[in-house]
C-alpha cells in the first residue's frame, strides 16, 4: 500500500503541486455539500408561508408554493455540481491510500449519482412530475455502505469507521420508519424523517472528503 505521506504523480497529470491542488479542491467541494444542501433550506424557509421543518420536505421550498423557489433550487444545483466535482478527488485520494479499485470506483460513482440527482431535482422542481430523479439517485442509498467499506482500508481512521458504523445503523432506523415498523405519522413528520434520511445518505461522502483532505498529501 502506498505511503500516506507521498505519491508519485503520472506525467499526464502535470506537476505534483497542480495535482495536489486539483485533488484538494475536488475534496473541498465534496466536504461542503451539507452546508450547501441544508444551508439553502435555511435561507429558503422564510419565503415559504407556514413552513415547518418537521412536516415539510425540502423539495417544497423549491416549488411554486414558495415565493422564492430559486433559493432552494440554486442550492440543490450547487450541491449537485459539488458532488460531481468531488468524484475526481475521491477517486485519486482513495487510490492513493490503497483502497481497492472496485470500491474506489463505486464510491466515486455514488458521488456522481448524488450530484446528478441534485441537478435533476433542481432543474425539475415541484410540481413537475419528473422531480424525483429515480434510478439516477441510486448512489445515495449505496453510499453509507460503500463509504464504510472503503474506510476499512484507510490507516488510522478509527473515528471515521465508528461514525460510519453508527450511520449505517441510523440508515436502517430511517428505513424502518418509512416501512411503517414504528408508529410514526409520516404525514406529520415527513420533513424531519426526510432530513434524517439526508443526514445518513448524503453526509458520509462529505465526511470522507473531509477526512481525506486532512490525511492525503501528494508530493
């Protein structure tokens, strides 16, 4: 496995400094996704009459029920662009740390899937019947498990691994809520459950990006 503190760049990637900069900027884009996603909701909420974070999902903030739907949709578009950008840094940094190629490709693909799903939702806001990205967003459901699998090959990442294990457990809790296994009225708490789901599906990749930013040096 390559040493954590160094990596020899390919001649086709330019200078080591340029390569390191590209990787870091890509990972930084991934790390800020939660701030873009949840921040846009916070900015858009005052423009939705009677909005409740407990009852209303994020998508309604970008619908024609809002007086400023562009705020939420712009945030979703930026989140999508950040997810696409992060895929490059994830691939290069995970391979640098010796993570298996197949797992690395799948984690990068999850970031692309999340990015495309956000861009799709932003360009097809409610009440557009095409708002749901469908299979395009499948990577969101796989990300908690694939990021955990990738973390097993990372050195000195005990805290990251414990977080990802806990995150998978919460993922199953959210799935149980949607499956009706608990007596929770999803009509009254749709917004809260949806945001909890976003935390467990959307955040693992940004957390991984942040860890890689701190522990990856390309020389």
